[in-house]
C-alpha cells in the first residue's frame, strides 16, 4: 500500500454534522467575492421577515456555503417553530483522508482549523465554544487477514441480516402493522449499480445506521487508483441528537472522549452481531439437522454430500442468507447419525473447501481484532 494510504487500525470519528454555532460577525466584502464565484448563496430578504441578526446589527435570512475543500457545507438561517424565531448555523465535516478516522483530540484540533479557515476564506467569525453533534459517524477500518473482502460475503450477510429488528426497524404509523426493516446487501447494491463497483451491507432507520463495506474498493472508485482488496470498514452513524445523547451521554463536542466512542462501538457491535449470530446458530441447528438427515438417508452414498451442498447453495441464492454458516456446525449432527463419523466429516470438509473457506476462522479474526481496543 502507498504511504499516502497507510492508516492506524482504531475506532474513531469520521463524518459529522455540528450545530449550536453562533455567528458573531461577517466580513461581507470578503463573502461577496465568493458569491460572485458561485460558491456561496446569501439571501438578505425573507418573506417571513425573520432574520439572523449579528451583533453589529447586520442581518440576513439564509446563508449556504459549499466548500468541499476543508468542509462540506455551512448553512445558517432562521427557523420559525410554533411562532417563535430560532437562529441556527451548522457545518458538515468530512475527513479528507477518509481511510483514517480521528481520535477525539484530533477531531477537536480539526474543528479549530475548520473555523479558522471559515474566517480566512469566507470572512465568517463564529463562537464554537458550545458546539454540539447533530450527526456523528463512528467507524473502524482494518485489514482482513485471510482473503479479500469478497471472501467474507457469507459472514457479512449474517451480520446484517441478524441485526435486531427492534433497533433498526423503521417504525410504522399503522396500528398493529409490523415495523419494516431495510437491508442493502451485495445483491441489491450490485443490481442498483448495474456493475460490480461497491459492496455495501446496510441496515438502518432515521436515527441509526450500520454499514459494513469494502473500503478499498470504495476509495479506488472515488480516487481512480489501485487499493488493496482486503480493507473492511464497520461504520455506525448516529443521525439525531437524541440518539447521540443516549449513546454517548452527551452531544457536547467538548465533553466527548475516546473511551465513550470506543465503548459505544464495541458494546453496540457485540449486541448487533456477536450475540445475534450465536442465537441464529442455535435456532438454525434443527433446520440443518433435517437437511443432513434427508441427504444421508438417500441411496446415493457417494453423492449425498455433493447433493447436500448443492441444496445449501440453492437455499442461499434464493434466501440471500446461508443455511450453513460454518462447516464445523455439521460435526455434532454427523456424530449423531453415523458411527463412521470421522471419515464422513473429513469428506464433508473436503467438499466444503471446494466451495468456500472456513468462515468461522475469519469471524474469530474479527473478534480478535476488536478485542484489541
């Protein structure tokens, strides 16, 4: 990997939206030059007669800056809520080297640089001493130890498909109607793009999202350069202040530290993935035992294992989730139906490796990596 794309494997902060910013003053001469270049939208009039009033007495109704260099955009204006006027200003921030996230200390230093740039480049002076997170992305990017991102397909599908419905379902307004839960998998992503560009697995609602995706391929598509095929990213996005407060105990940027970020990520991943996977394997054993017994009791003593794996693959292609997650799940079943289980298990393992690598080894590697933090 090029030195430009080396990174530290750690849990940290990436994209954010920051609010509770107070505009103190604006150098309108400097800002107007940016308006002429089409980078700034400024409305000085409002049909509601609601204005953002500066300490100098100058006012405006709406301001939008699209930067895409140091920050994404800066928006300020006035909202009318239940007849009351409320001034607002918020800024969307994206880490330039998106491969590397930031620690809380690095992020706070980054904020200082952003607001200094806002002064120097646009003539906007703000008080950001009480800024709050409106949205925050917490992620972990790491190198997969065995194979490329595609080799993890079945593990990743299980992670997303077993995400708890009560946490990620989109709430229905219809009484007694079951809440919907939206997934985006390899198959849906490929269908939308019409080509194999980005593999993303997603589950989420208006308050929280969980994504697991091929970070190397995403950067390669974005930057037009070669990237390693074994870069994975797990990403949580908290999309409301209420959700952020529940997760991190505060929305105040100054009061958030690395421990809160790491603890939230690890606890959430354990609840969403590790525990759910254990539950699924227990519940799936009866279905798996029925399948194995059916094929074992046929007259085709030579081909029953191949036929069994063929049905397993057909089930997976239709349902988009595995019936057999790990070849080792078959061992206790085989021991219960035949005395020559050692030879049978050996044959099953040989057949399994023709199809796919042992994914539980990969899952263990993921757990091992996560426990480093």
